[in-house]
C-alpha cells in the first residue's frame, strides 16, 4: 500500500500495535506557527523570550526595567561629559563647585520617583526633587512659589483643613487657653474627620503585583 510513498518505511512486528495521534489538540495559541518560530529564534540565541517580549503583567514590567538599564549607562556618560565641561568653564573652583545630575525619570517611573522623593522630603531632603521628577524646572518652581506666596498671597487665602498634622503647637495651646470647650469640640470633629478618611481592608496592590486573573 505504501510502496509509492517517498520516505516512508513500514515496520511490521508480532507485538501489539497502537496508533498514536500526533495532532495538537491544545488552544489556538500553541498551534501558532509564528510563535513557534519566534520561540525557536530566542532559544537558539540562548536568550529568554520574555526579556523584551512580554508574556504577562510581571514580564512587561521587567522588560521596561531592562530597557531603562540599557539607557542608564548612556545617561551616566552624558552626566560625566557635561561635568567635565562645567569644570573647565569654572574659573573659581576653590570657591564654587558645580555638578550636573540628571534624574533617571522615564515615562513609566516618574510617578513612583516623585512619590519617593516626596517621602524623602518629609525626612528633610530636597523639596524640589518631587516637582523636578514631574518635569518642572528649578526656575519654574522658585518663580511659582514666589508669585503665589509673595505677590498673590495665596498662603493667606487658601488655608488647608485644620488637622493635627497642619496645626502647630502654638496654635493648639493658644486656642486651648482662650476657649477650652470650643477646642474640645473642634478636636472631636477633627478626630471624626480623621477616622472617616481611613479605609478598611488591605491596601490595594500595584498592577505589577496583581495576578493576571485579578487584572
């Protein structure tokens, strides 16, 4: 029956013969020929396919970090290059010393960096870094602060809600001396407002920490 078939040999045996179904019965993604070719290319190079080709929420974040790590070396070279130019232009190096520092902000991490710089500000670090991470220049930050505080006097008009975190000890003591009953009722209102802002339950995880099923 198969004598005209090219490349086919028939082996007969006295043992029991069982047919094997070699057809792929999985989902359509596993039978994608293009995906098999791409996987074979990465395997032949000895590189993980998920390095720059995302296959889930976690691998996407790691792929972005890999891209940022490659660009970080170039950023450090630019910083060193401009530092050398600054040192050559500085005629009074004994009195002044300048250093160029470029923040490692990208379109994907500037929110996290700004939040991290804000937390460092609470420990006494620079107040400019959170806004610089958002894309504002130093001159814009200073000019805006002077314009709003000294010219428009917005600090006297736009007063934040009086809470324990915004009130100073002098304000609390002076109010306590003037009217004890009003301060007590005010503290109760502030305590009530503070408790209302709290949310019950576990804090929400970041998108990269959630499972694909949760997303």
